[in-house]
C-alpha cells in the first residue's frame, strides 16, 4: 500500500474554510461530543516564559470520520514587535482506519482562529437574546475580527465597541473591521476607552485577551447580557472577575472537564465563588437539543470557551474534503 502525504498551505486553506461552513461543522462536532460520538484527550500545554510564549496541543476524533487530527498551536506575545504573527500553528491529519499520516495543514494558526470564531457565534446563537444589537469586545487582536465576522452570521448587530490596552491598536482594529464586507450595513464601530466602556450596556460581551488578571466586573452587565469568554485557555489566565459567574443565571462550558481545569469556571470554582453544580451544561448538549439555552430575555448567560479538539477535527475535515474535490495541495511520498 503506497503512502502519500497531502500538504496544504495557508492561502489554500483560507480559500477552503469559510466562516459559515466552519460554523456548521463545529456545531455538528459539539453535538457529537455531547452525544458520546467523539474521542477527546486532555490538552497538553507548554510555556516558554523567557519568550512570553505558550504552546497547546489538542487532538480529537469524531467517530465514523475518515481522519483524526492533532493540532499544535502557539502564541508568542512578543512576536508582533518582531514583525511576526502572535499566533501560529499547524494540524496533522491521520487516516482513522490505519493511523497513517495523511495530511499536513500548514495553516499558521488560521484554523484555530476560524473555529474559535465559529464557536463564539454558536454560543451567541443559542444564548444571546434574539434582539441583541450592541456588542462589546474586550481585546483587539486578530480573534476580535474572527469573532465579529462569525457573529454577524447569527445576530444583525448595529453597534460594536472594542477595547484594547493600547489605544492605537484598538483604533486600528476598528478601522480594519469596519471595512470588512461581512459587517452589517450601517453598523457603528468605536474604540472604547476602558473595559467598562466596552462592556456596560452591551447585549453581547466577548473577551478575547491573554489576560492573567480579571478585567470584566459583574456590576457592568445588564440583565439579558450574554458573555462569551474566549481567552482563558490556561489555568493562569482569567478575563472575568468571579463575581461575573456568581451573577450569571446560566453558565455553559464547551467542555465541563476542561473548563474545571483551564477556564473562567476553574477560577470561580477553585475560589469558592460558585459551586461546580452551577455549570448548567455543555454547549454541545444545547446544540444537540438535550438541554435548553436561554430561557428568558432577562437572563445573564455565560459561555466559557477553552477550545476543544473536536473543533479542529471538524474544521480540518471541511478543508480536506474540499481540497480533494478541487485538487488542491501538494502530494509527497510519505
């Protein structure tokens, strides 16, 4: 049996994985995970403190799928000053029947960005009010844009406020995103002067920072607000004060086990701010129809997204299927 490895590079992968297709695939993956149709090992994390870097290795398999995948994603905070992207990575896909390596996706972190934006939109679809129009984004890195592009598929927002620690970067983020063709027509964009200014009065709050100090306070949230916490993908990261989780009426995890080790939920439970029993369910239980999402317009809802490997498997499957159909990529002997 001959062995061959398909190599796909970022420009090709960007053409193959659009936000809408990614969101559909990721939602199906969440549903499969909640229904017992996925294999998901624990995350491997590695810090490189002298370079302010972190590496996460995630893997997963959707039962019945043709491939399983292993992703290595990195974030080095000093890279932008060196003219390099802050986030990077690649995905390895293996034949699920034989374990033979079948594809190398040199996506430079794009798949992680796209599938994370998709997860945020899925959370908003099920947990944000249907009439939500004001969005507050805490963080002005690339993930802010991915969150908004995917969110525009599920909620026609009309106002966006973006906060960044460096005002010039927040303004640059605003200028970039307001020109994006996926943004709702007539939407107003502004750089917020503080976290509070971004959050207060927002219908949807999305946090996308690498902060190790809590930023968002419960007092700034209005009844009916939905919060999607994205940045806390390690035990030392925290974007929300624990009083946010105390005040929330509905708390949802992407992975209960993972959020108890890594996410905002981890900090709230360890500190005693909330009991583990306050976690209502996993996001996949809602997408599968096993548990309800938002129940009333007055609820404050929260989704803790630490990132699960089935998201990467699902996005990779879309890329590989389309690449094979289009004849894209370079095939080399393995």
